[in-house]
C-alpha cells in the first residue's frame, strides 16, 4: 500500500531523484499529474530558472487547496487544477503550455489523505468507509462496494487488487457479517479482517485489503492505463516521463507500457519483417527501477515501497 509523504514535515518521496531526472531544461515546462501537497513541484521550482513554467493537477480537492497554499509566491507555478490525471488532455488547453519537458506521476496515497479519519483510507483510525480521492463525486464509496457486491466480486477485488491469497475466505466473512449488519466504518472492516486473518499476517492482510478496496473505488488501474499514452503524447521530444509506483500492480503496468513504447513494433515474434509500422516512442533513462536510499527509508518509512521509472521521448 503505497503512500507519499505529507507536507507536514515529510519530504515528498524520491524528491532528489525526480529533480535530477526531470529537470533537464532549466527554463522548460513541467507538469505534475498527481500534485498532492505540492512537494515535488516546490523542489522543481528551486532547481529551475525563474522563467520555467510549472503546472499541477489532482483529483483531491483538499490536495489542490493545500498545493495552492504551499506553492503560493513561486513565480514558476502557473496553474494548479482539480481534475483526474486521466482527463488532463481536456484541461491542458487552459495552461500556457500544451507540451512539457517533464511529466511526473506519483501514484501513491499521501499522508494528507491517509491521516484524515474522515477519508476512510487507513485501518489505523476509525472513520467512514469512503476511500474516494474525489469526495465531491457521486461515485460509490468503499462501503457501497462492500455492502452490495456479491461474494465472487468481493473476492476478485481482494485477490486482484490486494494480491491476497485467502480472498475467498475474506469475502465470505464480509457477506456473512453484513447479513446481520452493514459495514460502515474502517474499524468494523478492520475488526472483521482481524477475525479472519492469521495472527502472523494481520498487518499485511489489513494493508492489502484496504489497498484493494481503495483501488476498486477509485478505478486506479483504469486511470493509469488511460493516462500513460496521454502523458507520452504531452511530453515534448527529448522530454521525460517519470512515474513513481508503490505496489506491484502499478509497477508492472508502467514497466510493461514503457517497454512496449521502447520496442515500438507489436508484430508477433514469428514475423520475419515488421508489418505494423510502429516505431519506438521512448527510450529508457533508468535501466531498472530507482528506489529510496536507506537514509530516506529510515526518515520516511512510506518510501520503502516506492519505485521510480523514467523514460525519454524520442519521436
């Protein structure tokens, strides 16, 4: 379950590495598609020249307000807009730039979200089972899914998005529990999981199940699949796309997409000659995923699962 540092004394995850890999054009344009409290953009502003242009978007209204506050007065910051990153192509016309020298996707959940019991993201606090990044939307909450989906659907969510082995057992426990009362709070879900999980695996199971429902509620993998080609289109030739992921589902998707764009051709391996005509659009900048240093992991334990991959646009 990936989490980014908050603004309250925490550095954004892999901030030095992001600046080093992205800030290649000192007077260029940069876009943070998951701006959060604004920590990465603030670090970029400090590394770039005064006439650089910085933009940010986020689905979370509270994050947008905090980023606007934290980045106030920085001359490079031109716009911070509330929208999903998978819809960025529809708002980019509002920016002064329509292509960018660097684009960042930091896919983790922030401390701002995690530490607010009202948001329902954490099993550590009691609060409503919401888990929506955009609390102003009419999308189903975690409670809606948990209390209405069938046993097989619940098991698929827990297995596919939480990579939890005993997904069927947990789904049966949820269905059995809601026959007597609906699950409405994080504490109720936590207590039910603890009754079902092995004692030695309690913490991991809690993290995986909460991650699974968060991903399902926010359709995170669908949004990621949609934004990757969009981001490549928005990067200038020679510009870079940097993606920080926090669990294997995200990282596999990012790795697979970047490798395909580096390869270009999608013809079957049995073909002697390429007939699809697709050319590579990216080259890898990082040979393997960049991870946090032991020092950063010690200062910010939430950086332990972070993986950064960077690619450069060549066409």
